[in-house]
C-alpha cells in the first residue's frame, strides 16, 4: 500500500469519526432543546428545584416519575391539588422513595462497582446525600417516620414477587438520631401468640412508623402465613397481632392500618384486596378498590390512601377512601412511590 493511499484512508476515517461526533451532538442538542419527550397527551416534565422541607412550596406530592423521556425514574413534584399538572424533576433517580419532615430515603441503582448493585441513600431536604448503605438485594419497600428520624427499607434477596411463596426478604431500620442501623429485623425477638418464637423461614417487609418515632408495624411471614406485627425499637421486639395482613400503612392519626389481604378464590398471581383495620376495635373494613393491589399504600390525608397499579409505562397512582366508601379514582399517570409533603 502506497503512502498516499494510507494518508487517504486515514483522512477518510477522521472525517467519518468527526461526522459521527457532530451527529451525536446534534441529537443531544435536539433532545435538550425539547422540553419533554413524554408520550402525546402525557404530563409536561422539566428540570427545576425540588425540596423535601415541610411547608416549602405548599402541599405537594414528591414521587418517582415514569413518564417516558429523559427524566424518567427521577424524583418529581407536583402540587397536591393538581396531580395531573406539569412535573418538576430533580435529577435524582430512585427505584423506591419515601419522605417525611425534610428527610428522604431513596433506594437506587449503584453503578460504582464492577457489577451493578443497589444502595439506600438518605437525603436531606435539598436532596443532598446524608449517608448511603449497600443493599443486598432488589429494592421493594421504603418508609420514613413522621418525624423524619427513622428510615426503613426492604429488599428481595431471593425471588422478586410477593405473590408466591418462593422469596426471601431483608428489612433494615436506620435511626438517624444515633446512626444505629438494624440491618435485619430478623434479629429482633419475636413474640407470636404471646410466646417467644424462632424459625429459619422468618421474613419481614413493609415497615410503617408511628408518630412516637419508636413504634412500628410490619409484615412477618413464617410457616406459609403472614402476620401483622407491632414492633418496639427500644425493646427490639415484634409482637404478632393478626394473620393474613401484608404491607401495612399506619394512618396519620395512628388509629388505623390499611393493608393488603389475600382473599380465597382469587387467582394466585393477583390474590390481594385492600382492607382497613381499626387498631382499637380490631374491626376490618374492605376498601372499594376491587383490583389486586401489590403495593404499600400511602395516606394522602386522614381519610384517603394512594397506591400503584400497573399502567402503560410501569405504574399509575390511584386513590380511594379508607372507610370503605366511594370508588377508586385515578390520581396520576406514570408515577410510583409518592410522598405527600407540606
């Protein structure tokens, strides 16, 4: 090959590489120039300021947006009285999220190592990282206590669905006041039917905290059955309250728990219905949502719960009265893991 031909080939390669680079820049610029890439008729999404501080910006919802486009999976916010309105995103991506009293917990992918993993990130009111903890499985549940002093998360360490029985979970609780991390609720003393209980098949998931920043409720699974349990962080105990209750969520006034309950006769892959439990009387009330809900509901106020159901772009949010009345209503499209703030 002559020197002239080598030079020609090299020059051609340089031109082609330059063209590819220009094309990439043009495409990136085009994407950046467009405010939104959501589907036609979908919500408007744009980058802006987002705060978890109480009262900062009025009553609002912070959630993981699933709207298709460059901001998908980021934390976003809308006004609580206009849930279908324009979304402001933060640039912080979470798989699961919850927040209260200026504290957030974000379960997210961790690509810092050779293999992709997951981590739990504690966020301050400005979405800045306070601390981070590696996770040993797939993120599935997250909760912050009403006062913002406690955070809990659950991961699948075996399996990836609550519908069957072939799965294993690990649930951790972090006290932000002391920095103490209880890596697994399985280390707590279990009181089942009034007696100490131990078993190799114990699993916990779905923590919800009381306002005293010490008491919590959760799901305990063992022997093929699930139980609603009340926990005490000071005593490091959990006590069974009743069977067939999963993913509890405590009302703001602390009087009721809404949970998902397996109903006989329903298909194995969609076995649940939502129920409200009055903690004082023990009375259960089925909610008006007749579809199977595989989620830990969030209370938007003292009378309404919000939950996710499968949607075109992953999940949509619905709301229903917690007293069994009314009818479920779609709250937001393409959204997951809401927290009501302000």
